[in-house]
């Protein structure tokens, strides 16, 4: 009986011989973080006028040691938001704000001008930001697009066009359960 690797290789060889190309994802770069902002965000604009927000986010993990005691381990993440999401950060996020972040990880490198050595910085490029725990200042009121649950989501990705099914009559026969 052939192994899975052997079967996959055989399928790729067959497809390449008949002119088909099998495309597979080369990888996944997706990050989900839930944590608290470490200090007030830094806001800047690019030469082209794009708003950029940078801040640190602390995530905590609790583990039980061999002695039976619980210990918290904090990990710090550098977050970068652009455009409308950066404007939301500017207006509503401050030190201590609890956020849920969805994005991708990226490492930049540059040569330090003083020492000449290569420097690296790993950042999370935010695609979507959800404010948790109400508005800064502890208010739970609704305003400016905030939901009553105290949670709002801001997505800077361009929405895919969606069909409007308002004119299509859906009956009980269309529902599979």
C-alpha cells in the first residue's frame, strides 16, 4: 500500500504531465491576540497621508509550576494599525484597553546608523481590531458605532462584494435541516 506522500507525489506528476497545475497554499500567516495595551499608542502619518498607529499589547499565560503554584507569564507584542483602524486606535485606545487583534506577523530589518549592525523588529500588522470591555473611561453607553455589549470590531480589509438576497424568496424547503 503506497504512503500518502507517495500518493501526493504521484498525483502531482500525473497533473504536470497533462498540463494541469495543482495550487496549494504555501503557508498561513494568521495571528489572534487577546490582551491589554501596554502604553498609549503612538500615532503618525506617512508622507502620503496614511494614518499609522503603533502600540504594545501584553498577553498573559497562566501555568502551574512543579511546586503547585500558579505563575503568570507575560508576552509583549508590537502592533501596527493602518488607515481607519489607526484612526479608531487614536480615538478610543489608551493604556490598559483590552483588545482582540487579528492580523499577520512580519519581521523588518534595517542597518543601525550608529553601530552599523543589522537590527530586527517583529510586529503584528493588524487587519481587524475589536475593542473589549466598554469604552475607555468605563462608560458602557452606545455612541459612535459602539454596540451595547461594549465590544466593537473595526476591519481595515476591503470588504468582498456580497450578493443581496433580499429579492429571493427563501422557503422552508431551502433550509437543509
